[in-house]
C-alpha cells in the first residue's frame, strides 16, 4: 500500500478485499471482448485497415465514436468523413485501437452504474468524468511536451484510477460504507493504486501502464528521468484538481520531478493547458455519448 499511514480499518478492508479476490468471492473487472480483440490485432505484424474496420463495425456506438474522432480538430482533416473505412484510414490503426480500448474501459463504468444504488451511481460517474479529464490533459501534455504517443498517454490517463472500480464495488457490500464519504474517500485514495495494478496485470497490460496506476500519486517516489507516461499522467492528474477542494490542489508542486521531467514548471503547465483549452475540450467530446 501507499507509504501514507493507514488506520486498522483500512488495513482490514485491504486484507479482506485481497482475500476475497484470491478466493474469487470478488471477481476482478474483465476487459471487454472488443478490447481484447483490438489488442490481439495490434500485436500482429501485418495488421490491415480492413481488419480494424471490421472489428469497429461490430459496435454501432463505437463506430460512431471513431467517425466523430476522425472529424475532430485533432485529426486535422480538411473534409467531413461519414463512413467508417475513411475514418479508420484518417486516424490510423494505432489511434483507432487506442480509442477502442478506451471505449471498452468506459463500458465497465457504464455497466456498474446501472445498479440501483444512487450513491454508487454518483460516485462512479464522478470517477469516470475525472478520468476523461485526465485523459484529455494527458493527450495534450504528451503531444506538446514529449515524444510519447499521445494516444497511449490518453489511454493511460483514462485508466489511471481503474483501481477505484473494484473498490467501489466491494464497498457497496459493506453496510453504510458508500454513504461514509470521508471514509470511502480515504479508502480510495490509499488503495486504488495497488488494486489498479492488479486489474491491469490481469489484463496483461504493459509494465509502463502498471506503473502509471500504481505510482501516479506517489509524488515522493518520483525520480529525474526522461519523460514517461507516469510523468504525463501525474501532472495531468494534478492539473485536473485545480479549482477544486481536492487535497492535491493544496500541495506544493514545485519539487515534484514529473514537472521537470516534462521541462515544465507548475505555473508553466497551468498556462500551457489554459492555452490548449479548445484541444482539451475536443478530446473530451470524443467520449460524449
């Protein structure tokens, strides 16, 4: 767990959760089939646009999202695209498959919020909205301040809090916990990194993405290095809390190496994101229903 001092209650919750996962009384969220197939395609040496188009065409909502993304300012197209094949060609297969995975992750939240708990519904919607915001910020930071793949950065931002999903599911089985906002918030803050790492490991995601979910709030563990997805998501996550009452908005960011790794200061990053407001909103619209 995090180096933050934890209470006996949180320790007990953690050990109960891990034991129930181990004995399969709690089932970890599974990556939807469309994302599994997308990752299998991406691993192929000679992937074709026809294969990608056929995969995307299986889900009309996903197809519409791909077309919408191809017509966004990010794609920098000069004409309006209305068909899926042209959308895939414009975006490129790597970008399309990243959007497919992002869409699949969204389905995990959509299914979960269909439960009849109003508190659970509200909380998961908040987590998803925050994740989309961090994803958009991550895309812009990667594209403007690193040589990293912006689509990978967007995906990393989208899944950085994935560990909160099984924690909320498990908490919903504990009487009164979902209504204990402070207690649940502390559980989520301390445990979501470790749980998220377990989720991504079960999906066979890369070590780099595992590091993002595990360490994006371990500010004191950061080291000077070349820009990484962890740096991008760490900065994006901090920036997402500006103007809120979140504890991270009250921290002194000046010594966090994630900023210097991106060759930014906290003040410079805030200005850069302000200047990229239109681009950030364009990315967030890709995830609109």
